[in-house]
C-alpha cells in the first residue's frame, strides 16, 4: 500500500505540509494546499474553476504540476504565497546525543540544540556517533536522501583500533557480510595522521600497546551501525565515528551542537543531485 503523498512509483509527491524548494514540479493541488490556499478539496475546485494560472497560463486540470519556486503561480491573479517553505538545516550532532527530538529515557536529544519545530533527521546517527545531521520537514527530499534505491553518498571519518593492512582495506571496499547480508561496495582510504576534528567530550579508550588509525569511508547505503559492523568484521573495531558529509552537504566548521540553515548554493546542489540529467542513448 502506498503512503499518502506517495506516487505509484514509490516517490514522494512533495514536501508534505510545506512547500518543497527542491522537489521540482509537484501536483498543483498539493502546492496550493501547502501554500495555505485551503484544503485539498477546495483547491481542486479552484483549479477546475479557472482561478489558478501557471506562468500566466490558466489551468483547469487538477493533475497539472508546477514548481512553486521556479514558476509563477497565481490564484485569482495574485502571486501564490511562498511563506510556508520547507526548512533545511545542518547540525553537528555531539557525542551522546540521541538523534531524535524526544526520549522516554531522558537522554539528551536534538531538541536541546535545534529550536525549529517540525523538522526531523533525514538519516540518523547512533548515540555514540558524531557529526553531520540533515534536518528537514520536506518529506520528498527526506525520502530521496534516505531510500537505498538512490544510493546517495555519506562520508565518515573513522578512528579504528590497530593499523589496517591493505587486505583489510580491500575487503572493506568490496563489502563484508553483516548479519547475513553483504554490504555494498564502499570507498575506503587511510588518512595520514589525525583529521582536524574537535576533541570528543568523552575521550575514546586508548591502549598504549595498540595503535589506532583513521579512515575515510564513503557509503551509498545506511544500514544500522553499518560502519561499526564493517570495521569489526575485518578486526579493527571503531573507536570514534564522525559523519562529515551527506551528498554535497559538508559539515565544514560547524562546532559540535551548532546548527545552521542551508545556503542557496547548497539548495542548488541538492536540486542537481536529486534531478540528474538522463543519459542520452548512444547514437542519438
């Protein structure tokens, strides 16, 4: 059964209760409703009554689609309000913070850091992991970023116990079996020295007799505690894990606990990533 707001092909129709800046052409009735013109049934009547125009063209078919941020939509001759745009935020999640806004056990949550109502994490981090979290109320984009069919990249800096040999690195790249299923191919590179990261509030455990190493791991899937399972499978348990990028979005100089809205350039980068130009057939 498809969810409300989802097309037959499994893709989300739009942002949900807000106007998506990156979903592109969405059903005009949904756009009108998200802009506050009225409930969907009333908006359908507005369209059929010839009260809505897209780029100065009156439309009467409720199945019409339009991009509210790249096309001019009018209702009774007045531009459609875009005040109810979706929110897009980046947070550097600190160690020990639950990647949710509530917790029955009283642990620290995102609510202590992000005062924006209605947003949620599109792709979570474990309690003991740190780094970049993308928060939004845009259901279409959240689906695009988290569904495995789209294979968007997530980049991690990972401190592991021991010094992985070439064979272990190659095994990680090819994929390892975790809970009966092989992980997808990954990009794995050792780092020269320690990356420039702020110290963790709770220091990692050090053993004088066991050296540590840092890896950059890029995944295109997001299984639960995947990085930790992967490094443990090749004999190098993860000591510290920091996500530093989600697709084109990078943590940059965000300090632990800090958040900020996306820049126009980052929104453009998300648009480009989620609307790839189809490859032309050979010989065309």
